[in-house]
C-alpha cells in the first residue's frame, strides 16, 4: 500500500514529530508499505528538515505553504491570506495524491483536515490532543467570552471535519468517549508507543533533581511549576533546598520563564534547552513532574515511567489519569499549585514509596506501550 502522512512540519523536537518518525521508520522496516510525508510549513533557515532520524526510504515533500506567516497580520489580512493558502494547499495535496497513486492519506489534523474527506483516496485522521484542544489553546493565551466562543466554534469545526472520515484514531479511552458524545462513530483507540522502546537507558548516579520535559509553551504549564518550586525552596522540607529543578526543552516561552525565574529569585533551576539524548536526563533525575494544562497522551510522562522514574502530574485532560492509576504515581488536581507543592515534597521525602510506585509504572508502560504491542494495531487498521 502507498501511504501518505500529512503533518505541519518535522523540524521541531515535538511529540507529534517524534511519534510520526518512529512510526514510519517501523513501517518501512517491517512491511512492504511505501510511506511518504507531506509538510506544509517552511523549515527555518539553519534547521534540518527532520529533527529526528528518518529512514531514507521515507520520502519527505515540503510544500512550503507557510501558514504561520499570516499569524502576526491584522485579522482581515490573516483571513484572506489563510483562505488563499488553503485553496493552494488543497490543489497541491490532491495533485500529489493523484500523481503518486496514494492509497491511504493519514492526517495528523493539520490544515488539510478541513478538506481531507474530499481527497481521492482512503482517509484517516489521528488526533494527538484532546477533542477541545483548539479551545484549550485559545483560552491558554486569551481571556474572555469572545475567545471562549471562538474556541467552541473551532471545536465544532473539527468535529464536522472528522465525522465523514473512515477512521479517527485517538490516544485514550476518555478521548474516545468525548468524540462519541460529539456524534463521531468512526473512533478507535491506538495509543502512541514509547520512544524509549529499543533504547538503552544508561546507568547513572541519581542526582537530587526534579525533571520536567517538554516544549517551553503555555500548554506545558512550566510557569505553574516555577511557582510551585518557589514554595518548595521556601519550605525546605528535609533538605529540599538542595534539589534542582531541570526543565528540558525549547520554545517560545523561554524569555518569559527566564524572567519569571529572575523575578522570583529562584535558585537551582536549569533550562538547558533541547537534547537528542533525553534518556540521559531520565537516567540521572530522581523525580519527574508534569505540570501541563492539557495533553493528549503525554509522551514525556510515558518515557519517564518507562525509565523507572517516580512521577507526579496534574490530572489534566487527557492521559495522566489513565497512566498513573492504581498507584503508579501521584495525580494532583489540575492547576492546583499548593497540591503540586505538597505532592512533590511528599515524593522527595518518601523515597521507598516513590520507588515502589515507579516500579509498578515501569512494568505497566513497558507491557502496554511497546512497539510490539502498538504497531500491530496500526497494521490491522491499515490492512
């Protein structure tokens, strides 16, 4: 089968890019399927087209539609430019599918989702966020009833777009229930496999370090984590002042987070940027914390569990509740910073209990989110 994936870009070190790269590498290595990828955004100068290693048998075509270029323009100019690019993208994608005899087009819910059902091939969408992610993203950056209304409209647009597709693949059972309630009857659950599968996690001395991993973005809630860290340093519960908070990742909130660190006078906070050896980070840390406002199925949390780290996470939609159930870690009410402080301090000061929970978590994810478990589900769907 000739399979095409559509994604905005591959140059970022994000979860979707990592998952897609891992998936297509597995497909070309283990099957006879031909796989190609189309991107819409222009790769910034100096960055590689693909952040993660991609099998040379996978063809990548950059259409350079550059939707991002319209975001800073006034509303009317933004709308006109967006519609013009959408028409050009629809023509370009249709031409690509016909010229390359594509059998199946799989969208990661980029711009093409608006017209995917009209493409001359079989169609699937996979969603890496909760159903109302568009609304969550707007409300994370704006306040007020107008923005809330726009968020609800954007969610309804997405629901209408995916209803006619042959399948909509989501990451959790809770996601599936939400989409079913919205009237979608084509929904199936296939989680992401863990990117740690097949990697050797090094044996390193454990440091007094709390680790967080993710894009420096509003979604990840690192501003709330820094607020919690201020209280933890002030409390000094059994030596917590000796601990370091290390936030690994890069993004558009770096300047704001650095300013927050300065204003709060925080010590022992590190923002080292991205790494291509995240397993080293998990190996040396003693506790993982996820402070996200919303997720789909948090890859970093799964990776930390895979590597045997005890984990504390906000109970945000979606994913953490399913991952950390049955004492596989600690859940904190979403956005409750005092509760996050208390739980981090508890985990630090109860290492035996933390180790027990980490062991349960590691066993769970290594038997549930391995490629051996996940990829046959994709093969069954494709076939």
